[in-house]
């Protein structure tokens, strides 16, 4: 196995373990108050995982998040997430879309105000994630979750927590992941700028 591939596999393994721990802690902190619990740390983590690298890696964050959510749902009894079309598919789609949202914004801003652009892209990804998950619930759940008053209240509370946390935490997490993996920034569109970015991040 090539060194780069081995490094990526190891990184995915570490991030999967971290996601599982974070999601479990979130769940058990709020399990007696809010069901499902607000994913105020796991959502910024999955968005950052989807945005830190190139488009080929963009599905990693959402898929990891979805798979961990799917497994945990059986432990805590969140029956609506027993269906992978609700727990996994919307998260994978949101992760991929989040990358392309960031890429599109980077083209518009020409690589300026990187953290601000990442924050905006993260906020838009949270909105899309919520729409996709609720849409999947309506389509694939027999309980009519989308129009249920309790679900609307829960999602409303969760959404604002996840929205704000994603805006503030995602840029920080992306920087950490890029530094750890030595990944060039997609927002630097010229090759000479990419090389300069790699050198600068190695010196940090």
C-alpha cells in the first residue's frame, strides 16, 4: 500500500473513532432532554472532513457521520434512524454538496477571506443537511416525522445550535485537518499559490 493511501486510511480510521466518541457523548448528554440530541460538535466535524481535501474525499465526512449515527441509533433506540436512507444517505449527499458549495464560493471570492468563506459554506451545508434529513424522514418514515409538531420543535432547537457551531468550529477544524494531512487548499486556485500555501502551513 502506498504511503499516501496508508496515511489516508489511517486518518479516516482516527476520524471515524473520533466521530463515534463525539456522537455518543452528544447523545448521552442530551438523551433525557432532547431526542434526537443536537449534533453541535459532530456536524462541524463531518463538514470539515468533507471540506478539508479534494472532491474525491468530499464524501468521507458525511458517510462517517451517517454510519456512526446509524449504528448508534440501535443502541439508544432512535428508530427513525434505523433506515440507512435516513441516517446515512442524506449525510453523504450533504458532505459532497458542502465541498462543492465551498469550491463555488472560493471561485467567487478568488481565495480571499478563507475562514469567512468556510464559515458561510458550513452554514449553507447545515441548512442543506437539515432539509435532506427531514426530506428523507418524510419520504422513508411511516411516522410522518416532517409534519409532527414534536419533531418540528426538536429540529428547530437543534438546527440553531448546529448552525452556529458549524459556522464557528468548521474553519478551525479544517485548518487543523489540513495541517495534519498536509493538504493543499482548494481555495488557492493557482499552482504557485498552492505550493506557497503548503510551505506556509508546514512552517506554522
